[in-house]
C-alpha cells in the first residue's frame, strides 16, 4: 500500500477523477458531481410489478399498470435503476458510442440495487446480443459488459451466448411501439435450449424504451424452456405524463 499511494497521487494529478455525467473533476473515480447526482432520477417504489413503470401513488402489492394488464409482457418482471435522461443518458451514450467501457463499473452497482431479489438463487444472466456486424463495428457489446460486471458483483451465473442475434435491424430511434415490435421480429434465436431450460433468466440490457426487444427475447427464452424471464437495465424511458420521483441519497456515492 505504501507504494500505491504515491502512484495514485501522481495519476490523479495527470488524470484527475472525472464525473461520469459531465466530466467535472470529482474526489474519486466513479463518483458523480453534486450537480449531476441531484439530476439523476432513480426509479423506486411504488411501481408496476410487471414492467417497473413508476406509479404516482401506491396501488398495493402486485399492482400492474394499464399497459401490462391490456397486453401482458412475456417477461415476469422488469426493473431499471434510472430514468433515461440527463446524466444517466450521457453515461449510457458515452459507454455505447464513446467506447468508455470503464463506465460499466459505475452503472452495474446501480443495476444490482434495482434488481432486488432478481439475482438471488439460480439466476442466469443473459445479455441482449448484438448482430455480428454491429459487434464488429463497435468492438464490444455493452449489454455483455454490464452482465459480466453484474456477475462479479452478485456471483450469479452468466451465459454470454445463450441468445444470438441473427438478423441485423436498423436503429429503432423515432419508431413507435408497433414499428419497434416489427423491427425485432425474427431477429433473435436460442442456439442451445439446454443452456436455458429450467433456468430463471435475467435478461440484461442497457436501456428499455418500448420493451419490444425485451419481449421478443423473453418469448424465445420461454419457448426454449426457461422457467421465467426477468429484465434488468441501467435506464428506461418514462413518458413525461408518467410520475417521476427523485430518490437519490443526499450525497453522491
């Protein structure tokens, strides 16, 4: 430790720790500055028992939102740590498009807290895959990196290749829900049913928007014999009409 402390001091002078959201200098690596911390919108109870959409009022145990009651998703539950926007959006885009892979260590602990009991017992972490063309272009699958970090934090098993993306799909930005569902139809397959049969799957992705990708993957995994499928993401889109609660601790962590 005596040798490491001076080295850390020199590194901090040359490369001072930066806020993941705005790049302002902070005390330690991985910490948000006070401004970004206050802008983070954590998703906490009360929320839909199925998709994790926040409720304005406590609707009671097991309550589901109108969308899930009208068209139940194929997954058993979905949870996200943060609302997609502000510093959370910046961090996610910096990972995905800025090749800042170290941000996984900032994101994964928030996801683990949001997961509650998802990662207990015999959970099998399965990342949403990229098509090989997109993987070659980007150089990494951000969902796989998050799943690996979650496996290290929780001790849960992981199966990186339990799902395969067999069809390239255009970016879904700007698409409505029906278009997104059509966009991912036939895009995935389960190459080996024995990998998932009888298992409780935790499907890992960076962000949930309409839920079309999660639903398509959950449908395939259940057909392959998965006992149940849960979805865990760093962030999720929340319509402005939906309630958002600020639940951040008083000080950055």
